[in-house]
C-alpha cells in the first residue's frame, strides 16, 4: 500500500512540474517574476497565504511537538492567530506601498544599511526554513515508501522539485501552485479529522489513554520554566508572522489594497482551522499508537494517521497535503530570500541600473545557489548523523527574523517617531543577541544551559532556563524605542511614502 501512496505523490509532483512550466510562459518582467504582475485575485491570495504559512512546521514539527506536549502544542500556532489579526490592520498600507521586499520599507524609513542588515538577517532565517522543508520532504518520502526511499534521497528529491519550481516561474509559479495545494491542505484536514478521532475511540477516549501531562496548559517537560518556554514558541511565531516578507510579497502581488485586506480576514480562519486540526490529528494518533501500534515516531503521527486511521482516498489526500505544504513553503521562502539578494544587495548596493530582464535571469541563478546552500544545511548534518529537530530549526529561524526584522519593520509601518538610528540599532542588536544566546553562550559556557526539571531534553536547553527570544526581543525593542526617542524625529518627506502626505494647515 505504501508504494501506491508514493506513486500518487510522485505523479502529483510531475503534474505540478508541467503546470509550472506552462505558467512560466507568462513571465515578461521583473514584476511578473517577483510579485506575479500584481494581479493575484482574492481566491489566489487566500490560498497562497495559507500555503505560505502552513508548512512542515505544522505537519511534521507540529505533530512531533504534540507527541510530547499534547494540547499545549497549540501555543506555537496560537502566535500566528494573533499575528494575522494584527496584520489585518496594516495589509492595505503594505499593498499601497507596493514594492518588492521588506527591505524597500526599511530603506525608506531607516536608510540603506538598515536594508542591508535586515536582508542578511532575513536570508539566514529563510534559508534555514527552506532547509527544514527539504528535511521534512525527505522524511515524508521515506515514511510513505516504507524506507525504500532513503532520508538522504528524499531530501534531494524534495530540494530538486522546490528549486526547479521556483527557478522556472518565480511568484507566478508559487501563487498558482499554491491554489491547488491550498485546496488540498484545507480539504484533507477537514475530511481526515472525524475518521482519526473515531479510529482513536472517540473524543473522550484520549483522557483515558494518554498521560495527564498532555492536557496541561504548559507541558512540564517544556523546560526549566514551562510557561516561559511555551510562551516563547507563541512569541517567536507571533513576531515572525507580523513581519514575514513572504506574506508582504503576497500583499504586493494583490490586485488592490482592498483585496489584500479581505484576503487576510479569510486567511486567519483557514489558518486557525488547519493548525488546530493538525494538532488534534497528532493527539488522537498518539492514542491510536499507544493502544495498537506502539512504535510510531512522533514526527510521523500525521503521516501514519493518513496510512492507518482513515479511508484510502482520504489518506492519499492527507499525504498529498503534507507534501503540498513542504513544496509550497519551501518555494515561498526560497523565492523570498533570493528576492532579497537581488533587490536589497545586488540592485541596491551594486548595480542600481540593472536591466530588468537580466535581473530575472540572475535571480534564477541565485535561486539555484541558495537552494543548494539550504540543501547543504540539512544534508551535512544528515551525513554526520547529527540529531536534527525540525522544531529547533524552526525556533531559531523564527527567533532570528522575529527579533532582528519585525520590530523595526512594524514600527516603520505604524510609528511615525521611529528613526533610522533606532531602526538600525534594533536590527543589529536583535540579530547579534540571538546568535549570542543560541550559539556563542552555549559554546563558551555550557554549564549555564538548563532544561526541563524532569530531565527531558527534547525541547532543548536554554541559558539559565530562559529562552533566547526574551533577551533578544528585549534588546531589539528596547534599542528601537530608546534610540528613536533620543534622536531627531524623521522628516515629513521620509514618512510620506508609507503614511501619505501630511495634511497642510487649514485655510482661514
């Protein structure tokens, strides 16, 4: 049966390849490649936003998270629910500004160096996100083929398709691939959940089978301070979503500011539904595993639920959804980070008068190069037999972007008093603090790293038990506010591209 699932998934990938080649014929300009000619309809906007956010962090890391934490795993996607709600109020302003990357906003408000440092932080974070999509894709192919496709081979296949799709068609390929993928993701989730709950013995049976810790507000093996650890996932997700460039590029690609805002309103409903259902599938698959299988890897809970707990057609659809989220998220973040290289580094710093057609060709080269770098980020640890947690990869990427870029970016859109000195200090301070607490401090002072009181290291150790996002966010936001208030306010012409022209003095 596993090979039937595999053949269906591979056939789907081949169909998507042909579809993207056909769609790529529409590319005529840099606008087409980077923002789909600013022509995305409301329907395409909604599904491409869903696909951009719902990735392997949901279907693989989220399931693994739930296998340890139970219902408290909802803390991570809950940050997205609030973040989308906040984005709703600035979506129209983002579309009105209508550029290509968040670097365009950063430069208008804070200058060229803010754009450069913001781009560097973004490229690091987004390449990490692309890397763990490759890992998740390899894991999916390994599981559904019953091991006949190795993890290494699966990662390479996933990387190949993601890089190919983005290089062929840019945003046109991304957005139009996201439409069928988004439909599959939402439909598969809705169809699968009643079958999974029924196979696990019903809604109330979970409490009879699972450890009571799975139903705590904050799982006790989160870390030394469970509430701080749980809320750190909430905060990292919230900060990422409020400033994530992949979403901003979709707003730039919308037909109008009004449609961008409408899309966000529908997007929040789709995200809440899918994220909550996937956690529920993982929890009830844990029940089934405990009673009958007794050997499922936590990362494979959703995949095995698709194979053993639902009817065949629904299972195929759910596995297709798992593959779709990996492809879509990998494509979105690879395109986004390559846009930063082209727009924020090459065009802004090296060749301002670059020919648009040559820009498209050069961006395709960088897509391949950056996709290969992302592949190496996950391939080398695999070859070295290092322990790899998609959840930990996600947490670092979310934290890096969330504290280095989001505070300065969101202030640029909402706080007129933010100055270029404050924005630049926030970007650099947030990035440096994250790297220090995530890599340097554990290396120079391993004794300060503390984990859960019960000895579980699944969720990782933190300096003195305090997740890095707290000091990093404090430094980033603190520098933004304090330095901005201590430096001269921005001139009106600096604010005009984002806030519009200030009203003149009234006559008479």
